[in-house]
C-alpha cells in the first residue's frame, strides 16, 4: 500500500470513531482511535444460506490512530436484543 493511501485510510477510520458508527469505542485515555464496526448475518450450516435473525457484531480498531501500537478486535456471536456492531461490539472497548 502506498503511504498516501495508508494515511488516507487512517484518517477515514479515525472519523468512524470520532463521528460515525464507532463513536462508542472512543476512550478518554487515548487521543484517537481508528476502527470499523461490522454486522453480518450468521450462516446456516444445516440448510445453507443465512439466518434472518442471527448476527455477528464486530468492531476492529487500532490506537492511537496515527501511531498505532495496539489492535483491538471485538466479535460478538449471536447477540440478544441489539445486534449491530455499533451497539454491541464498539462499546466493549470502552471498558478495555
């Protein structure tokens, strides 16, 4: 990856946490966190296809955003109630 492309991607992912779906992952103790939330339907391994009501919620991030030395991956399989990565996985990093 070209350095300019990497820098642009870092800025975009930092904005996800500052203003987007990853807001719940922000920490007071770290200047900037960069990351991405995700929501996916779980595959039905018995019948094929995907479940319509079962999900994998996720957040992957790195910090500090522009000089990262830590990586965080939160994955919640089949959460009950809320199921979006922004609602379920991103807030987990707050307690980390």
